[in-house]
């Protein structure tokens, strides 16, 4: 346990000591928030207004709150994964510099070393994402606050599970990387592709039926939808309170991916949470198995 604690401290210290890597990880979500608010806000607003139909005379603060909740959920759904890849670069950098060979020559078990990379990445990414989430909460408060304490608690739980998901995924992929070029290539692919396939940049409801079916098999789809449900739960409840009919609310939830369907069946929030939790457990199991196999090899 002492060895594991020391290695986690060493990995976290190296991450925060690398100012370029740390500030890039920290500033990227904040820059995305500005870009989302500048460019995606109007897209989300137009999409939401078109889904309102005859209820276009709604209070503008509710529309602003819906847009802010969408931006919040989109940003965190992407950042929790992409920042994990950035934080986990130390695993590959230790291979490049030869530090991992030095560590392997010590009495430290390979399993302890692998666990230390995972734990340090989890801690570092959580800190960055929590800072980003506070900025998002401030943005939502300015636009219109309808969240309850329960919504906020569930959002933090979603962030924690998403960071665990991103950390496990990046740990598996980074096991097979050994050069700086590979790090850059993987980081670029994840940053540019993940936001689309998880429904963060554009609601999956706007894709074709075939693509919707394919994306319904990806855990990131349910993670984004779960985050959407919790970020928009309060404002949707307010819309119900002021008299929106259930059919109209269902159409709105469908259009902004609060509702996700698997072969025509509505997936509940509990099922989304289960999918994300099971995926994290499976990825961690795969990471442990690959670590053992590579050790034996």
C-alpha cells in the first residue's frame, strides 16, 4: 500500500508539475465552454424552439436554461473522456523516457504500477473536471437556475462515472502506445470523433435511423443522455408545472436526447446508469487482464 501511495503521488506530482500539460487539460474545457456558448448555443436554441411548436410564447429564461443545460451536459460528456486521455499520457511518456524500465527493476509489482497510473489519472482528471463543472454551474446560474440539490448531486455522480470510464478506456489504449506521435494521433482522434459519436455535439435524434441504431450500442451515448437528463431535469419539471402537456414534453425530451431508445424501447435513467457502471467495470477488468497478459509475456 505504501508503494502504491508513493507511485500515485509521484504520478500526480509529475502531471501537475508539467505546466503545459496541466494548463492544457484545465483550459481546454473552459475554452470549449466559450466555443459552445458562442457557436452551439444558437443551434441548440433553434432546435429547441422548433420542438416547442405552438408554445413559442414561453418565458425566454426557460429557453436559456434549456440551452445552458445542453451546453453543460455536452461539455462535461466530452471533457471527462478527453481530459482522461491527456492526464494518462504519463503512462506512455514513462515508456518513451525509459522511466518505466527503471520502475520495473524495483521491487514494485507490475500490477501496483498499473494501478498507480489508473488512480493518478482518475484523481488528476477529476480535479480538472470539477473545476470545469464549477464554471458550467456558473454559466447555468447566469442563464437561469432550475436545478435541485438532487440534480446537482447526480451530475457530480455522472462526472465521477464518466471520468472512471474515460480513465479505463485511455488506460487500455495507452497500453499499446509507445511513441509521442502515437499519443498525438490518438489524442486528436478522440478529441475530434468522440463528441459526435456520443451525441454531445449534435443530438442523436437528428441522425438517420441506421446511425441511431449503431450509436445505441455505444456506452457513451447513454452517458451523454444521462448527463442531459440531470442537467435539464429541473427546467423540464418547471415546464411541466406551468402547463406543458406530456406529449409536448416527450417530444422535447426526444429532440434533445434526454430520451434514448434501444430498438424502439425507451431506456430509463436507471438503465443508463447501469450501462455506464457495467461498462466501467468491464473496461477495468479488461485493463487488469491485459496488464497480467503483458506481464506474463
